C-alpha cells in the first residue's frame, strides 16, 4: 500500500496527516459523519510513513503490554471529582505531570464548530476544558501537530488514536518522552447524529455542552446539559434521551467500532487505561470512581505517586465490571439510521422508525396490524 488513500472507513485518528512529510493528507468529515483522511495522491512521494503509523491498517496492537496494576481511584478534591466523568483521575495525572514540565494533549469541546478536538497546553487553567468525556470522535490535527517529540508529553485519547501515536513515537524513538492514556471505549457516534440532536433541542446561541453531568449523582450521570442564551436543555438517558439512545444503542457508530476495534478489555497500547468503575461493588457511590489499569512501569509509577487521590487495589473482575467484552453489534436499524441521518431527517422520525425496525418480528407485525386497524377505524 502506497498511502492511506486506499484505506476506507478507518479510525480517523489523523496520525497519518501528522507524519506525512509532504503535508498532502487532510482529515475531513465524510458523508456518514466521521473523520477520515483525504489524500492528494498526485503529490505523494510514496514514502509509506502514513501507512507505517496507521493503527487501522495493522492487524496487531503497537505495544504488547502486560498488566502492572489494577485500581479503583478518585481525586480527593471534591471539585475536581465533580467536574470529571468518573473519579477525575485523568485530571489529577495531567495536573501532576504539568507540574513536572509536561505538555498535556487532551480533548475539549469547540463551541463554535460543535466538535470535540484535541489541543495541547501546559497551563493548569487550560486543562480544565479537557475534563469530562465528549462522546464524539475528536478532530486531532491541531492538538497532535503541536506535540513536541523532544519535550515531555501526556496524551489522552481513544485506544485507536493512542495506538497510532504509539507507532509514531516508536518510529521517532521518543517513547521515553511520552505518557499515553486511553480509556475503555464504547465507540464513537456519527457527527450527523450530533448535528441532528442539536437541531432537535431547538437551542440557539449555545454557550456550553456537557455530555455527562453529576447533578443527580454519578449513577445517573448519562445526562446531557446544554446551556444556551435563553434556555437550558437537560436530558437523561433513563428518560429516553435521544442522543444516548442512538449512541449506546449502537445505531450509528463508526464502522471500525463494529468491525475492527481490537482494544476491548485489556488490549491497549497505552501506559494507563481508565474508565468508569461501573459494577456491583460501587453501585451506590454517587461521587464517581475511575477504574485504572497500568500497563507499563512508567504508568504504574505515575499512578502510585499521585498524591491528591485515593487509590485502591482491585481484582480484574471488579475493574472490568460491566465493560463491553466485545465490539458493538449493529442493530437491524443501522442502515436506515445512517442513511436517514445523512439525509437530515428529523431525529424523532428516525427514532420512531428505528424502534419499529428493532422490534422483534412478531411484535413488529402486531404493531403494524394495530396501526392499520386504528387508521381504518378513525380515517
Ligand atoms: C467516545 C468515548 C467512549 C467511552 N466509552 C467508555 C466505556 O465504554 N466505558 C468506560 O468506562 N468509559 C468510557 N469512556 C471514558 C469515560 O467516559 C471517562 O472518560 C473515564 O471514566 C475517565 O474519567 P475521568 O473522570 O478520569 O476523566 P474525564 O474527566 O472524563 O476526562 C477524560 C479524558 O478523556 C479525554 N477525552 C474526552 N473526550 C474525548 C474524546 N472524544 N476522544 C478522546 N479523548 C477524550 C479528555 O481529554 C480527558 O482528559 C469513554 C469516553 C469517550 C470519549
């Protein structure tokens, strides 16, 4: 393979664009609403560097690791813990590493472009924007291109982004300068869903977006809050929030999240993996606890030396808790949903039809029969 132009529907991590010496690779949203490379093939010098760092085109994981430590952890600062998704452990790591002179590369929400994007900073106040998960595929180019391979860096990202970054730093012989953090990853939903969801809220002049809120406690934190100039939108998964219904119902994830993710459970190229410590053991906790796995001595030392955190040894079963063991499965409605989102159909309509398609055959036939009978009676 000469370059990544032959690759279709990849992870969209953008590392190919960073490494390209001719800068002929751009990362753009495709029609399905996912970031993917676009290559100006005419000016390609066929150096193969883009393919060499591409996690998607390799069958293996860049860094075969073994577990060094398994923990539940949370920040001792009530404020930091509350403004993070689970226990606030990534923020504590970022804070401690910045004090040691590291640059931090994480993800913030861009309110003008309504997208998640990587950015790089060494300022304590600026890392706050990275707190909380943004359940979207991040645009990586600006953040990753600011990485200094001769300086010290902490990079947080999805397991596929981190796997490509691991390949890149191996190639540049700068692994010692990097700390890589990933998380248990459900998958990333389409930006067509996010655009449609924002339209559905009928909010204008949006000031702030939170994908997870602990307002009603961590156990009920799958809770979207969007603040606009005039109104506040609050919507919970348990009350049928449509973003979560589509995202966690796997109705419109990126194709490789179903077919090519090789990073479930303990498969990772990171030094440290985090996640929500979901499961029986902490099912009454409302402040939030992070699950933490360390895969390298470096990762283990960093976690062990965190001073402002509670860190507790755990078993593998408790750390994996109710995490996905396998890749997401496409529901029957998948094709319909992806196509309807592409055509900008209203989200409530797509949901109605998708729910019908997903009904077991018998119930679907029963539903169609009753609707027809009602139509005959009342029309
Ligand atoms: C798309 C996605 C799917 C996830 N799926 C699961 C899952 O199935 N199970 C689970 O336990 N946890 C999942 N997580 C992780 C989880 O939501 C928490 O981030 C994790 O528990 C760490 O919490 P925290 O309190 O330590 O840090 P947080 O305050 O959540 O910070 C986490 C870090 O993640 C980075 N980040 C935020 N959004 C993105 C993004 N879109 N892409 C890349 N990096 C990002 C930020 O830079 C931040 O430093 C997922 C996160 C994302 C973004």
